[in-house]
């Protein structure tokens, strides 16, 4: 496994190669990332992963400074799964042209975008840079960040980028908590409580699949239950899987997405709901 930090060196190393499958990450890897890397191997002969904590996608009061940077441990985990690790510095990624961003559609201001203005703009900007640098045939993104995946698919279509975007399933801890690098901010008591977000989503899915039609009532009750347990719920929203437009009921394939804070830790989760009738 090669570890490369310069764009020029990576380009030279990948020149003329086809069959590149790419997994962008911000490091501090867990089993969810490693599953994406295993999935990448099914799509390409050469698996490239990037490790880069992208300052553009963090707001001024967010966790950019304390985001765990664990490159050495990450590289150990990637050994045998990945052929090339691209781990640039901020200076290497953004030497110039600050102020040039990808402009995004309305959906980027909803859900997570409502509380994190600029987040998806910064994310999309680094992703298009990474795709241009690596030029993979396939790139894999986790479905836990479903809105991110949706925006990336739209961006790739809009800019005719020659890459296939593949979604990787959410990997969960034994109790059901969706794996995330931010889970490590939770103290032991919060970690026990954290599973409650996925418990609520499963409960909502069950109700919808059993034909409970009043989504607003279901959603308000779930928010109230979480609030009573000490959560600060940002949103629980029912959306169409393909467009992420608001859905009032499960007519086609839909998705319940949620973001909520436990103490200072912001957790995301989502669950697909397909009503068979
Ligand atoms: O999902 C992430 O880890 C990041 O948003 C990504 C896609 C690597 C861009 O920085």
C-alpha cells in the first residue's frame, strides 16, 4: 500500500490506469469505512482511499479542530484493503483559488443543510476536486450520509463526470447504532442512549408499514419521546428515496432521515421504508 500526499505524485502514479475504485474519507476509520473499501474492491483493480479532513465543510463553531486525525492507525486498518492512500495537507488541496465553490440546489439547504449552512457546498467542492484528481471509474459513499450521497449523485450528473457513484449500506454496532467517527465523542452513558435514535426510526418504519397514515403525528411523537430523554432533535423527516422531496406517506420508496444531538454530539441516521401493498 502506497501513501501519497502530493497531487502530482498521485496523478503520476495513477496515469494510464483504469479500473480505479475510490473511497473518499475524513479518516478516523471504523468498520463502516472498511466495508466501503471492501465494496470498492468488487468494482476496481486499484482501490484508492483518501484521508482528508476538509475545512470547507465545517462551520465556524463546528468540530474541525477537534475532529480526530489518526492517519497512522487508519493506514494500519487499510493495509490489505487499499492500494493507494491519498492523504494531502490542507495546503496541498487548497493552494489557491479560494472562493470558488460548487453551487448547489435547494435540497442542500434542507435537512442537515438547514443547521449547517455551507456544509454541502464545502463537501461538494472537495468531492469534485478529489474526483478530478483521482479520476476513478467508481466512487463509493456511505448511505448513512444519505443527503450527501444524493447531492453527489446530482453533481456528477450535472457535470457529466465519468464516474459511477455507488452507495454503501449503513454499518451498525451490535445494538443498532449507526457507526460514525463522531460516536467516539459520546461518554459511556450517552453511548448507551445513542441507540435510541435508530430504535425510533425502526418504530416509525413499523408504523408506516402497518399503514399508519398520519406521518405528522408519528413524527411529533417520536421527537417528543427523544426530547424527553435529553435529545435535541434537529429533524426527523420522511422523504422520497430518489428525489429526497418531502413525502407525506409511503407511496413509493421512501426514507426516514434524522439528525439529533446528544450533548454536543450530533448523530445522523436513516432507514428505508418500502410499503408493499
Ligand atoms: O463523508 C465524508 O467523510 C466526507 O464528507 C467526504 C465525502 C470524504 C468529503 O470530505
